[in-house]
């Protein structure tokens, strides 16, 4: 069937589909409730600092150049000058959600799905967390990768619609906004396009356009990579400990990996005839995505950790489940009544390999509870006290595994586990280990409880070293220390540090 043939479904049906998917994203968004959440607590706080230079001006972490997100920061800093951090985050979220959902449904229409099957597939994909492994998402917080994914969806839609120039431009823009998303997007979209046998002139023009729009990202990224190379030891630490859930496929759930392979097999079988442009392109796209994922697995087996820092596990676990749930929903809708139960059961068997649907839905329902006002925890109260009662340039020691530390205290930190400076990764590790002690490369230390216990039992000598090396002036902890207590709530205390702290420099 031609890509230019009339697309199925009434406008009213597609509006209902859009509203249903948008409502699900809004209500069951695991990445946040009403305030800022997850990665926004680092990325958007850093962007707010660039919008307001006096905000967290003395913080070491946020003083570094955010090279990977330079274009995102440039484009959206004005938004954060006009609106509060929370308001700007919600404006960005709602815009990304609306654009992304509209593009998803447009791609589903090109697959000849009706609005019911398109919405059902998208909702199932969302219910299962979007990505089966690797911790990736399109719909969640407002950050550079989410905007880049909107452009990647534009590229996929344009490629299906035979608009090669637009596809190339969108891939290039995705790279500039988020190099990892754009790189792996290009590594999948362009081979898939080439295998669809376009006119050579159109294909080369698309590649050239992608290169032009990717040039700003490369112009910032390459000099920074040359100036601040990461050592082999630091690359290994990042892969095996710091970001293992993104970068180490040997840590992925075998059950989820099996389901992912079954989903890909379902798609390749159903699209094997490649009888229209959409299925032809997506058939080759799925193969290209699988090739990128496989390259990452091979790199991990060979301990090629620097290659893994390209994040090769972003797209295959994210897009294949989406395509599967669409195809499965469409197959059920299109099957004769006598075969519908068999088609549904076959797909359900794959779904059950991936996860327990009831547990998944209960996890999504937990998002509703986060929208209700909750009583502040003693730790939250202590952090709020720090924000209201300490000098703005006072360096505060808080649990480094606390992602909300910057936003909650609005004070400089020694280091944060979730806010590594890639331009000074070795120094960031040294700061983290000054708080938590040496971190070996073993899976046990990945347990957050282990981090919390290490922090609670930090020795007075270690605290003194934080005062001496990094100018720490306050300590927020549920441990016991011989320093002046300036605030207490439950087991959590705020200690004043200074010249009288053990190990601190003497006047």
C-alpha cells in the first residue's frame, strides 16, 4: 500500500487516541509529580544556574561546562530566566509530551493502524516503562534527550513518508541536542534508508543535511573530548558501577532481554514481506537497532569500556517494544474472529516473559500517590532548614546519593552521585570517595543501602578532610558527631563545621 494512501481513522478517533495517551503520560508519569524530579533535579538546576549566575554560584559541580547539553541549554535558558524552575520544567514537559505523542500516532497511522490499536499499543508500551532494559524513556522529565527524541520521531516519520531531506535534518538536530540519541539514531535511520534503495542523490543530500545540523554539536563536543579524555580506569568505573544500569548489558534482566528478542522476532516475521514503505523501512530499522545493541554487547564482552560510553543500549530496548505493542494490537484488530484469541495469546506470552502486567500497573498507579501532598520527611525538613538559614555560598555535605540535594538546599555540594562532571571525572570520583570511602568495582556497592550506611558511618577524620579540602561548613546526617548541632528533626541533624572540627585547618 502506498505511503500516500488515505490514512485510517476519523479525526475524532485520533483526537480521542491522543487524549488517552496524553492523559496516561500525565497521570502515570513515573519520573515526577508536580515539582521537578529525577534528572531534572540535576540538569535543570544546572540550566537555572546558567540562567541566573548568582544561583549556586559557588558550587563546584555546576561550575563545569555541560558540553553534552550545550545546545539544549542555549535554546532553553531564556525560558528559565522568565519562569520559575518548576514552571519552566512543566512547560517543557507538556510541550515534549504533546509533540512526541502526536508524532507517535502519526507513525502508527503510517502503519495502517486505526486510532484504537494505535492508542492501545502506545498505552501498553508506556505501562511497561517504555524501555525494557537500559533505563531509557521518551516521555518523562524535561531534558535534552527528550527533545532529541522528538526530532528522532520526526526523522522516523519523515523516512517512512519518503521525505529524506527532513529525515536527515531531524537526525542532525537530534545529535546537536543530545549526541548519544542523535548518533545512534543516525546509525539506525541511515542504514535503514539505504536498504530501502532511495535515489542516491536524495540519500546523499539527506546525509549532508544531517552533517550540517550536527556540526554545532560536534564543534562543542570534540574539543571537550580532546581536552578532557577519560582514563581507562574511570571508563571502567562508569560502566561497571556508576551507570551500570545504562551501560552494562550483563546487569540487564535476562527475562527482559528474552522478551526483547521475542518482540524483535515477532516484528521481523510480521514485516518480512515488506509490502509497504512503512513496514519496509521499519523492518530494516529494527535490524539496524539490533546491530547497534549487539555491538554494545560485544564491546562489553571485550571490555571496550570507552565504546560503551556512547550508550549503545538506548534505542533498541526503547523502540522495539513500542513497535511490538503496535503490531500486536493491529494484529488482534485485523485478525478474523476465529483467530483473534490465538493472536492475543501469542503476544501475551511474550508480554508475560517481559514482566508481570499486574505489578507493572500497580507501579504506574504509584505515580498517583506522589501527586498528593505528603508530610515532609525529617530529612526534607533538615534540607529546607539549610536552604533558609545558611549563607548562600556555604558548602554543605549531604548524602551524595540524594538527587534532590541541589534543589532542596540551594547550596553548594561537595559532590553528588548523580551529577558527575565528565570534564573532571577523576576529581568527581575523588570527591565522592572522600565522603563514602573507596568504592570497589563490585556489584554489592551498587546497592543504595550500602551507600547510605557508608555515609551514616563516615568518620570524624573524613568530615574534617571535607572541611580542609573542600571548605565544607555544614553536615546533614543521621549519624552522631561531636560537632555543634544547629538543627535537628527526628534522627536527622544539621551540624556546623569549621575550625573546631577534627582534622580542620587551625588558625
